[in-house]
């Protein structure tokens, strides 16, 4: 699996939701809807935190957790 496929998949999934979906990688915060932001940040083997806020946050959290797991990326969805 190429990392590019994961990035496109994650971004497309995020863009289905109105909620703000932000990936925290160490001290950087990346808008998951931005493919460019993901390209410069997403590395296999790292662990990330996902912050989701908005009207469809519950659905977004489930979908994002699934798409990250599908690509074997380690993510923790942070509860508000």
C-alpha cells in the first residue's frame, strides 16, 4: 500500500463531514481535509491524536478511526 493512497482516502473521508477534523502530530496541528498537510505529516509508525469538533463529530470520529485503521495508522481519537 502506498502512503499516497492512505492520504487521499483519509482526506476524502474527512471531507464528507462538516466537522473540523484536526490531526495532532507532536506539536503540529494539521487539517485532515488538506492533502498537502497530510503529505508533510503522515508517517507510518507514528502515533497521532485526532481532534473532531462540529455538528457531525460522532459520525466523523467513527469514520476517521476506521479509515486510519484500514491503512494501519495508529491514531487516538481524543474526546472533548
